[in-house]
C-alpha cells in the first residue's frame, strides 16, 4: 500500500509517496500504532527522532540506512501519515 506524505504548515519539503508493509492493516496494528502515539503524547514532551524513526521502520519498507536520506520533518511527517492511515475511517 502506498500513502502520500505531505508537509505540515511551516515544513519545507515536497510531498512524496511512502510504501507501507502489508501488515499495517487490521485492529491489532491500529491499536499498536495508536497506543505508541498516545503514550508519547501523555508525556507532554516532543517525540524524539528515534521514536519517529522506529515507527517508520516498523511499518514501512524503508531500512535504517534509508532514513539518512530524510530530514527530521520528513521522518516525523512519515510517522504521522502512518498514524492517520491506520486510523482513517474505512469505506
């Protein structure tokens, strides 16, 4: 599955496609990703790069060395796009 990663306001990168693993669908995955996001938000701290990176590595076809080609804003946007995709209302 391919999703579109778009910059948030104030971010300066071009939108791009991101390939998700097949396992990114289903209730178990949705709970896992949502729990990760919610646990981070309860700390009141900004997520760390490693937190964003682990989310991306867990749910996409990207490898660790691939992440070196992306900025922090792009990696954070990838993580948010994954979260939004798994929590999107199914048609």
